[in-house]
C-alpha cells in the first residue's frame, strides 16, 4: 500500500498555466523556433509501392536559385546505425512502401525547397507489391509478442468445447478501419549542428518525449547523448504519433548535418503524415461468446488479424483487453499479422484497448439481445472478482458502479425495446464499457530547487496538451506542503532530468512520482526554511511500486443515436461517460481529456477511415478535406463524470491515467445505439449511412 499524499493543491480545478501563451500565440512550437537565417527542407518521396531506386536526376533542383543542397541515397552520409529500418533514411535504394523518403532538398525558403523537390526525377526498378489485408491469407504469422511486451496468445480452459455445449453462443467478425493520427500541429523539427565542428546537435522537435528522441538520434548518428539537446516546451497534439521518433526527424538531422552552423526546418505536410508518421492498423476480430440462459459467460475468445510493414514490425495488442474485462472459465486470445508493402504502423491513442474494445463490446450487445437481457445487466452479471488474466486482486475496480451511475444519469430506464420514432428520426440508446491499464514507466528523475524565493521542479516531461504544465505544480506543492502559487515547473528539455515518454496514460503517474520523491528529499534536507540554491533529486525507482494488484481505470459510456428514416443520416446528440480513474488531480484538465477521448471515439465510429487503395499502395483520402473527423456540428451534449475513487496501490498520488480511457468503448456504444434505433447491426467501422440505409424499415 502506498502512503498517499494529502491533497491540498491536488483536486483544485486550476486554469492551464500554458493556456494564455497558446491563446495569445506566444507559445513557441518546434517549427517556429527563432533562429538566424534558417534553411528549409522538403522531402522527395517514392512513387512506387515496392522496388529499387535506379537513378535520381537532381540537376534541375541543384541549379535552381536558392537551393543549398540535395541529398539522395547515393549522396547522403552513412549513418552509424541502421538497425532500425525506419531510421535508416537515405541509406538504401530499396523502396518498401509508397511515400518512403528517397531524397531531400534544402533551400533558402520552404517554397523553393518544395518546388525544387518536384523537379527531382527518380527512376525505379518497380516490383509487384502486396498490400491487401485479409483473414484468410496463408502467410499470416504470430509475432513473438505484441505491443508493450504482452504475450501474443493466451488460453485457459477449452473454448471450443464450451462453444459446442453452450445454451447460447455467438460467433461474429468485427472490423475496425485504418486510422491516422492527425494532430493540429504536424510533425515538425528545427535542427542545428554546431558550426565549431564538435558534433553538438540541437533539435527543437514536436515530440512526446525529449529524452527518447535524443536517445534515438544519438544512436543513429553515433553520438554520445551529451552531444544532443532536444527542446520541446509545447506540442500541438500527438495522439501517440509523436510518442516515438519517425523518419522525418532523421531526415532533417541529415539535412542540417550538410549545413553545419545553419538551422534547417522541416514540417511534414498533411499528405506526408499519412505515410511517414505511423497509423493504427486495421483489425479483423473474430469474437466467440458462450453463455448460459442467465447471461453468465462460459467462454470468451477473440482472434485478431492485423497488418504490419514488411520492413518493421508493429503488433497492435488488440486482443489484450478481452483477457481481463469479464469473468469466463474458458478463454482464448490470439494475434496474427500480415507483413505487407505498407507504411509502418505505430502508436495511436489507446493502442490495443481502442480497437480491442470494439468487437467484444458489440458482441456483448448482440448476446444481450439474443438473451432478451438488458446490456447493462449482462455486463454486471459477468463482473470478475479478480483479474481473470493474472489472477491478482484489483487495486480498485468500480465498473459496476460506473454502469449503474451512468445508466441513472443517462435515463437508461426509459430505453424501451427499440425502434422508437420521433418525427423523421429513429432513436436508440447504446452502452459499452471502457478500460485502460494504469501504468508507470521505469525511468524518470526530478529535481526540486529553491530559487529567488520560489520552488522550482525540473523534469524533462512533455505536455502534448494533457496538462503537465499545470498538474505537476499541484503535485509538487502538496509534496512540499506549500501553496501551488509558489511552485514553478520547467519541462520539455533534455537539459532537465530524464523523463519517460508521454504515452500509455503514464505521464502524470511517472513524472508525478519522481517529483514527489524529489520534494520529500528536499524537505528532509532543508525543512521549511530553505535558502536560494538548495536542491534535491528524486526518481521514480524510489517510489513504492505495487506488484500484487491489477491496476486499471474503468468506465461506462452511454450514447443516444438518431437515424433519419428516409436518408439514413446518423446523429449522436448525447454521449455520456462515467469513469473510475483514481484521484482526479485537476478536474478542469481531466474533463478535457475524458471529453477529448470520447469525441475521438465518436469520430472513429461515424467518420474516420483511411481508405486504402491496394493498387497504388497508399491512402486515397490523405488530407483533411477527405479524411473526415468529427467537427463541432457532430458533437452534441458530451458529458464526462467520474467517481471519487480511492486507490492506495497505484502511486503516491492515487491517480490513474486518463488520456486514453475516453476513446475505448465509444465506437461500440455508438454501434449499439444505432442498432437499438434501427435494428441494423453494423460490424465494420465506420457506421456510414450506406451501411444503415438498406436495412431501414
């Protein structure tokens, strides 16, 4: 059990400290970094899906006024490490996917760089490519593990036997689409090598982790980490895509290496982000449920097929939430990958849990309908006493309370049997559960210092809009026993102590634990009357880490869907979530995260779909004009509520991650509401009118 902090500053609904700078436009983002006489880079990308570059004619580009340098696989310097294929930029003539980087032009202006890049003529030895995902491929394989180190497959009992003898069974296939992270700020970097020739590199990068970015670049270029500084005070969103460096960071670093002493800027265009900045793999989920007539599950299984790149593996852990959500004596989860000639998938908000909660939560709705049972009650009946996957007791689990309170707030009792019509609209209600693991990373260190009459906490954390600038002072203030107004923080720079990546909803849990340790060290050394210059350091390894409990945040989401009887148009006027996510450190920033995740889940349900053209080997709708996301008109009354949950096992703050749980389950709740309204069951996202219209009465 953890010795929890007494909350004084924690729990206050404080305004974001970085808010005014962002609203006024004074917050400096990576591409806006003020440097003398910057140059600008623009990539040259492959126009075939597979093959080899046989030649590059750069003469027209090199003679254009304002062009400073053109790099190709035949002229670029050799990197110290090419172990990671994604970072081996311009190191080979092999083309593994359309849009791959095959060159870069650096010029005095971004316009000239782009124009010159268009004049580069590339010839290829084009080869046939394979870019079609299906569940019946004969070359599907099992990866050694799936994302975050989870086992690829798990099994307990005999699912097949339970399915064969069950009173009620369900076997259905569900599909989620390919999704692309589209943060407002594109992936962008300003890179500067020291002109003195001592190999010092400064990167102003839009990243979710300055220290992981430094580690990656240092390895690729054969530098000591002390030779690289990464700076990132502000991030214009990331949704996971900036949680790991991508090829663009290596490209701009290469470009700047050719111009020592002069900064080079690179911002990916929206179109380039669809091939260079990761994406969420499409998934095919075969779900199996067996139950008795009371609704108790006798078996639950999910068999997942998804894609990865032929040159770099990423295995989304889609089946993992099925392992722990509901009680069933017979269980199975499997993952199989198709290695294709496609861009490299990567993290996107709630990897695993986001797609993995779609199929099972829709399947439960279908099972409830077969049983003639309320979908909320079906979930309550299958509440496990301990974690079915690990056998550990829960650190806290209040899913049942979330379901009950959410149902009461939403007016679930008025739901009725379905097919209710109000004017031209069919009206339906849907529900789904939400879950996300509570994690803490292994590495983070903080320093607390007394400086000019104020307390300062330093840690190289990144705030991608989640609220670190605001909540870390609240945590530090409580650990120090002082007013939050007396505490400053400094983040987003590798000159500050090492911090883990802002990912897996682990940032506050990890960085906050390190800050608390530093604050307690400080108080232990200097008491309540410190002098200027006094400082102490603490790290997350010093914080007690409970290994005896299964720690998760839970939630329940309720949706009202309206479907036009004549056109099939779908509207979601109400979306309500109730969550149990430990102590809420700042209600204002927390509500923003919950609602943001829920809105992104709504977008996934109704709009988002990277339409893959297998003939060309690229996303056809690779811009925000055609890749549709939810806008204000799509979002009606969205409410996020939470329980006052006390969990003494997760960390010294008693907090759980909240950045990702809001997106999990939302799409299933929408699908279930649409079915309740119309009788039409959509099992392949997104829910578009063409899928609904043929089944309308």
